[in-house]
C-alpha cells in the first residue's frame, strides 16, 4: 500500500535539498515553558529560553533559519501550524501532553503536509503507560526521545543530514 504522506515528505526533501538550507519551526506544546522548574529530574535544569538559544546557534552554524513557538493552548498550536504552510520547510514538534490526546493537532499536521520530527525530552516509553501512545509518531518523519535537551539538537542535525545527503 502506497503512503501519500511519505511521498509528500520525499517531495519536500527534494525542495530542501535544492535550497541547501531549511526554514525550521521548533514548536513546543503545553508546560514546556516551565522547563528548568518543572520536574528537573525528568526534564533537566535548562530553561526553554536557554535551550532555544543553544538551538539557534546550532541552526545558524548549519545554515538553517529557525523560528521558535510555544503555547499551552491547543488552538494556538493549530493556528501556528496552519500559518506555517508557505514559510516553514520542516517542524520539530514537542507536543508535550497533547502527544497522547490531540487528534486536532494531528489533523492540522496532516492538513498542511509540512514534514515534522516528533521530539520528547524524556523517554516516553519508559514512563507511565498512557505516555506510550502518540497520535503523531506514525505520521512523523521520525521520533527522537529520551536525550533531554539534546533530543532537539539531534533533530536539527537530522535535518542537516537530510539536506546534505
């Protein structure tokens, strides 16, 4: 059975390959604004602002343009995804708690056809059972989890490898 989503992803990569850089959106869901304060034993001591600063430097060194967005509201995340259709090549998405609950965000990603990498700081597969199900993993390019703030860096480097291959 042919997967239209995968065909589209290959087509988008071809565009990115031609440009040799990507316009990347780092999109963070609920409670990620509390990084550094919220459960530091699970998520680390770095704030979201600190992580974003490091990611901006990494993206610049790899010739990528990068935009950061975070919201605790599902409808705002949907609006951001929809508004990214013409400006963003790829999304690095940490849906937070919406990972396990949001069909609406899944539909937004499918509707826009923007390729994305699902990212989680913790290893969701070693946590509570309800965290093991994602509404996004099956439609993502890939999923990176369990490496703390480095999950985001691995995602950015993955984009660079795709662009340069």
